[in-house]
C-alpha cells in the first residue's frame, strides 16, 4: 500500500488485524488501503518492536533481510491507546537504543517549498528535487521560463507566423499563455476574446442597459504585462448606429461607453484620444453633422458609424461595453470589438553603449530573491570588463569578461566566494552579439553563454537563503570604477524585470543610449538577397530585391505571375537610364560599374507553347543573354559576350519542357564556366568561348522583347509570340523583377506592357493545376500590349472568338443574376413586416452589412449627375 513514501514527508500508517483479516491504510486514503485474508487466526504477542530488532537476544521471528528503519516516527498507538514515548525514554515502559526521543533528525527540505511556479518538491535524506513538468519553467527550482517573453523574441529566433506560448513577465509569477504571432515586417501579437462577431442591440435604455463583458484568452495581469512590454497596442471598436446616440447633448451625459483594463469608464471612441469626449470624426472635423463630435450623435434615421482603433495602452484592453439608447422607434445599434493587437518588444532592443572604462549605469539594488537570475546580450572588442556588480556587507554577485573567451559568474552568500566559469572556443570580443544567462538559487549557481552547454555548481552549504545586498546595482562597471566594460549591452533583465538602459544612459556621462551595428550581428538572418537595414532599435530585412517575402525574406510565398500573349515585363538596371539617353556621353561612361563576370539566375515556368522566350538580358554594347524554349521544347541558354562573334549556344534536352508542368531552372556563370540545373537534376557544365565579361548591362526582359534588339535568329523566333504561361520566383543576382513589377511602387524601375496578373500558378502541382491552367492559361489569347493600343498583327484564332462569345454570355447572365438579387434585397428591406434578427452572429452581421449597402445605394440614387 502507498507509493513514494521515502520523500521525507510525514505519512500515517494504520495496521488492523482482526482474526484472519489484515488491512493496511496509508495517509488515511481509502484508495490506498490493502486487504488480505489468511486461513489462520492471528494473535498478537506481548512485545512490539518499532524500527528494528534488538541487537542482543535470539528473536528469530524479528530478523529480516532488510536493514533497520532510518527516519522518524511519531504518534504511535497500539489498540487505540497512545504510546507514551517519554515513559519509554525513562525506561518506565519499554526500552530503546540508538535513537533520539522527542526529536526528529530529518530536515523537512520541502517546507517551505523552494520549487517555484507550481513545481512539485520531493526530497532525499540530504537534498530536495523539483519536478518542473508541465509548469512552463525549467531549472533546479523551476525558475527560468522555457517560453519567450514576446512574439518579437520568437521572430528573432527565426520563427514564422503561428501560435506560440509567451511568458510576458519572464521568471515572474505570471503563467505563460497562448497567442498568435503574425510575423510580418512588424511583429504583431494577437489576443482573442470571446465575442468577436457583430452584435445588434435593441430596446436598451438607462434603466435597462445592454451590457457585454469580454473575456480574453489571458488574465488581465497577463494582458497588462504584454501591453507594458509592447511598443504599441491597439484594438478596433466598430459602433454602428441608427437613431442611437453616444452622447446626450441636452445634459452632456454619455448614453454609451466602454470600460478598460483598470475598470475606468471611457467615453471617447475608436480613432479619438483619451480625455476628449469625441469620436474620430470629431477630431478630424468630418462628422456628418458639424454640431456634433460623433456621427451617431446626429441621431439620424439611417445607418452610420463611429469606427476606429483605440490605441492608448493604459486603457486597453476593452473589458466591457454599455449601450443605453436603442429603445426609441426605429432605434438600433450594433458593435464589433476586434482582438487586442500589440506589436514590438520595447525591451528586446533596449540598449546602451559604454564608451569609457570608468563609465557605468547604476540602478536601485534588487534584494536577494530565493532565485536571482540575470540575462543580457553584449558585444565588445575589449578583452575584459565587468558587465554587472551588486554588493552587500558580505554578499555580492558579479558577472565579468575575464579574457576574450571566458565569462565568470562570481558570488558570495555568506560562506565565502564561489565562481562558475564558461570557456568558449571562439573569442567573445568579436563585436558580435552574445547571450549571457546567470542564475543563483538555493540549490545551485549556473551560467550559460550563447548555445554553449550550461555550467553549474551546487550551492555551498550553510549559505544565506536570500542574497543580502544593500548597494546599488552597477551595470558596465564597478563601485570602484575599475575594469569597466567597453561595448554594448542590451535587453538586460533581472528576475524577469527589464531595466531601462536607454533612459538611464541619457543622463549618464560616458554612456550613450542605443547600440549601432545590429546588422553586423544579425545580417545573416536576411536570406535570398534580402538586405539588412539598420534601425535605432534593431534591424529589418529589406526584401525589395528578393523573390521572397516575410520578415527574413525566407518564408514568404513564391511570387508568380501569368503572362498572356504579348505581355512584356522589363526591369531597367540603370537608375539614371533616362539621363543617359539624353546625354551626348557614351553609355559606358555611365555604366562601367555594371560589368558582370558572374550571374546567378533562378526561375520556374509552366507553359505549353513553343517556341518561347523565357528571359532576356540586354547590354548597351549589343551583348546579351537569352533563355528560350525551342520549337521541340528544349531549353537553350544563349550567351553573346562579344559583339563581333556568334553567341554561345547550350541546349538541354531531357524531354519537352513545354508539357504544362512546373519546371525549375538554375543558371550560374562564373567567368567562362557555365552551370545549368533543371528540376534539381545533376548540374551540367559548359564552357563559354565568346568572353567572360557582360559589359554595361541595360535591362532584363520577361515575356516579350518590344524594343529593337540585335539578337540571333532563334531568339527572334522565340520572341515572335513571346511567352504565354506562368513564371515564378524569378531571381537575377539580387534582382527580383516579378516582385518589383507586382508589389513595388510606381517609382520601381519596371515597365509592364500588356496583360499581366499575379497568380498562384507557381505553387500548384499535379493534375489539377495542369488541367486548370491548361484550360484557362495556355489557350491562345490576343489583346493589347499597352492600354488603348491595339496589338499589331494579332492572331485572332477561332478558339479566341468562341471564348469571347462564351465570356460575353456568362457576363450577361451574371448581370441578370445581380439585378435579381438587388431587387429581392430591396423588397426584403422595405417590407412592412420586418424579418426577425437571425439567431446566429454571422447572419446578423451579413444582414447589417446588406442594410448598410442598401442605404448607401438609396443615398446614391438621390444624387444628380451631369454628363
């Protein structure tokens, strides 16, 4: 009966013997009771031995193979009569040997319980252990969090969008909770609540208000920690109204309001500012009635709204909405509250630069918790220096760089100094960011640097349970101003609490807020041609010239586009091309820096048409590169790097590559060496004979060459109809022409002619993609090259005509259907018998949107137009 009874805790045992039935119960637990029956009756003797047998005498029945009991017993009773242990001690009743009476020599090492965050404590004779399973924490005392504090921290570990547990206060008392992290250029934390649908309200007044409470997927304390950590938070509040006011102008009393995190009532609405009883239109001066500060206060018998984002962090999130003005005839309101959105992590990049060995920052001391943990990032070119020091009369802690490859965590808890040392194989003064985490608790002291194995030492015996510190905390130096640190420290946290280095640095000589050179450490996170851009607090990856998107130009979708007959996309390499055309100077004087000795080209395509021009790169010197599909479907790479020689032609003919399947191509040139890889097959090697320098490159064209070009006959044949089909993930060195054409501003050096649409054709595979795209994408199409200009010599095939007729018929049928739906909607809206509200939220939202749309249509019909 029982389990784990050697855990150093008190346990109760009850043994009951009645005739031939034996029962044993442990800790008064009925479920831990064992019963047994034997064929003989049992009679007790005159003597009971507890803990073992006497060392003298021949009592064979008492001898066992087990050793004597080691531990403590108390509250012994026999036959429901308590044994007087004091009389035993005085030899008045029974006797004993080798034990202490009225004293238990076991230390209860689990009382108090030093295991934090709900960790389960167990003990041996001389130590205790914490079981941290399912707590969300780790370490000897379950102190250190296993989850990051923010989505920003997950992003800089290279994670992509998804659900993550975050621990907003680090090793503090708050538990981790689940959020959605949207990893875009700005990292958004999304926290949902229990009522995100549009809700309509009727029949509410001040005596009987409509009140809704919002329950979030985290506690208010967890939300507050997340909000405090963020750079910016916001929450969209949409309020629709029809004869439902937000403010009673007659007495100035609010008719509707919302309540924030601190249980305070607020009467400003989305898009407005705190302390002003206005909506967004009141601040902008754009309300439908200039006498009011909210659209709803115009009290009109038609739908309008006051919608916007609430962004004052101290008032977020919205916990309650109260509505009172919907009990008049034809009066109604509706509201919709979006999730709490927070972006950034103001502590992640909070940093300071220490410029002299005598400079330091000082903070109020932190009194020694049971577990004192310190974490931070540093970068330096110095060979030694003190990162942090905190002193007491006897106790102290210090973390320092003692050599270019050695960090030391030293401390004294009243029984002499101790050290934990981590040695790195590589120098730590390489001006790159390095991570330090040190912790001292009642069981051990540990130190970790970057991803190196953690080093730990057991806590010395008889030390102070809590650190006894009474001086200020020195960062970047010591009280004696010796061995100061030269370099940068960021994201310094003590017991999960962030220290504001930048604010303290602003008023400290020799220390500057912020740290330059984030790209020197994190630039390698920008992939696929993305460029690292330095920011005051951190860095970002500029994916302008990458075929990929996302925070690191790595996890975004492949950029794909469908090309119709005559479509042309031209990327001009020269930013000052227009100046050169008007200049009398030779082009080479402008573009000498655009001579290439190597190219790295990747793209994917899908087509059924041959011959086709896939890619063409031109030069001001009549040099060029063209990649084409020949009439029989072979891939050809044609280099002309000498204007006086014929081009080098290299053919790859596994099979026809115009079979409607997605084909992946990689082309790499290194001077005269050319490597071509198709569909991840073995790379083929070719040798160029026409030269090694691609001089004064001018532009890259996809689809069809429209300008006069001096190219060979085969390239001209392929260019006669250009390319019809799908191109995806086109990358030429650091240039991503498809992405520039589809996603960049009008200032991008891209010219697009003809019909050109973004598509997912580069990601579809298999029979479905082939059939759908062959039917819709690879048919013959004729159309304009540019707006308003007919395509010269267009081939108007029968299939195109039939397709056009079918399209017209489908369009007419759709128009008739839309008109019928509109008439039916009008009839439903203006019916005398108004339908009851839908029972589900989605229907309610759709109905309101339909009514708003209907109202806008009616308003439009009242306007007059002059043509």
